[in-house]
């Protein structure tokens, strides 16, 4: 969260500030789009820095039996990816299978 959290907050605020200019336009439809355009990045940033880490930690604890903090070691979230690696071709085929044609 120290590095990625700053980037998420900065980019979300930048997008929100950019869309804030639509609120001052005299066209009612563009003003309502501006309100929605400001709210969506702000809510996305709020969820990304509060709810997402909790969900990831809960999922890692459920899958590994341990948390995903610094004490979790290689069996944390990175270990989840390492165990799923042998099935990468199956996952790729399944992903390509559900893509629209």
C-alpha cells in the first residue's frame, strides 16, 4: 500500500479533478455527466485503498491458512500463484474460450 496506494490515490484524484471541469459547463446533461465522472474515480479510489486489501488478505488466509503480510513468507499470496502455475495453459484456454468471438 505504500507504493501502489499513493499511485492509486494520485491517479484517481487527477481523473476526478479533470472531470470536475465539466461541472461548471452551462449544459445540464454535461453537468450531470461531470458529477458522475467525479464520483466514480473517487469511489473507486476509496474502495481500492480500504476494501480491496481486506478482501485480498481474507482470500489469502482462506487459501493458505496464513495471512499475506510480511510474516507469511513465500506461502503467502505469491505462493498461491506458484501453486497455480502448472495449470496456466488450462487457464489460458478457458480464458480464450469465454472471450466473445
